[in-house]
C-alpha cells in the first residue's frame, strides 16, 4: 500500500461563563499530497501542529506565535 495523501482534523470545545454558560467550538481540517521523499509521519505531525495552532489562535490563546499558519511552507 502506498500512502499518497494525509488529512488531519483537529478541534476543541471550550465552555465558560458561569452562571450563564457558553460553548465555543473551533475545528480545522488540513490535508497534504505527499511528494517523493516525504515521510508520512513527519507530514502528519506538521499538519497536526499547524491545525492545533490555528484552533488555539481562534480561541485567543497567548502562547501561539504570531505567524500566519496558512503561509507556513510544507
């Protein structure tokens, strides 16, 4: 079997706001087509890290770098 593409979905659901609760969910799906020489596990890890960063930035987390994740070269 030859793996020729990888897709990763990452999402978080956060609840807040006692006494009037609020739920927010952000989710992103990223995919990549593998080129000769790509290591599938490395590509999966890069996609996962990027997806997590995008979701955390949407929640306004402060520990996320200021880079634009969609401009990150793969």
